[in-house]
């Protein structure tokens, strides 16, 4: 069973830049995995930020960007703001046709 | 505007079944699919499966395979997720989301508000 890995937690200062990553327990993430990123605050439904590696969902500020860095997918948040404090999830599309979520990263802005 | 509106909260006993609905509006229902994602209390997101609203083809996660059935009613633009033989660890918020498959991209963009399913004796 493939495991998708994310940092459990991360901290960033207001105005700073943070890079969250999304990897595989075995192998490298490529664009063929169509990595997507979601933001979720407590009690709310997820919000789609990035899909297919680097396409921003409509209405998402350009402070959020997606890429492949090394062997992982990455979500970069530039100029972090207080309301970026959320849980961030990545999901990867497997060749078997299923999607697998990472465990999520809890981002603190302080 | 695109909206996915889910049915209300449910309380079920272990061994029972639950059927959650997701009514879509604001787009042509049959040109997208629907994924179902759940989130147990205090836990992360878990993809359960998806269905094409165009042809009804489904794909399920191994964890729920055999207990879940996803269907659509194109006449009412509604998707359904039925989960059988409920256990306490099925207690979760269940979300539907619109899935798209286009050349060079696969993604989900709009999400329902979520439906809390509680399994308790």
C-alpha cells in the first residue's frame, strides 16, 4: 500500500515563505500523479488550492504556487498571512486509478 | 454558480447502512464526476471512491470496496454514496466533490458542505 507523506506540522512567520512537501513512501512524485493541494480550516470543507501540480484554482491568490521539487510535490506559500493558518492536504493519483491523500500538514503562522 | 448540497446528518447503529446524497447545480452534471471523501474526527482526509456521472463507471478505495456503492441520478443531478455494514470507525464527515478529467489534468474543484455520519449503538 502506497503511503503519501507530508510534514505533520510547520511554522512560518507572518510575511515569510514556507514550502510544504508531498512525497511517496516508495518512489518519486512526478506530474503523472496530478498532485493537488487543499486547504482546510476546522469545521469547514476542504478548499482546492492547486491541482495538476501547478494550476491554481479560480480565486486562489498567486501567493500559493505548486511545483515538483526533487522527488516531491511542493506547495509554496509566499508572504504568509494569519488566515493561512490551516491544515493542508495533498493528494496523488495512482496508476491503479485511485487517489491517495497525505496525512496533512498543520501550518501555524506566528 | 456551482453548488453541491449534501443531505443532513445521520445516526446509525453498527451493522446498518447509510445513504448520503449530493445534489449538484450550476453546471452540466454529466460532464463531470463525483468523488467521495471522508474525515474521521480529528483525522485527515480519506478518498473513498469516485463515479463518472457520464457513464456511471466507478472506482473504489480498497478499504471500503465491497461495502460501498456510488450511484448517480442524472434526472435530478444527484449523486449518492451508500455504505453498508457500518462500524464505529465509519463515524466521519462525508464530503462529495466535483471531479474533472480533461487533457493533461485531473482534479476536484468544488466541494459539498459535508454530512456527519455517526455510528453508535
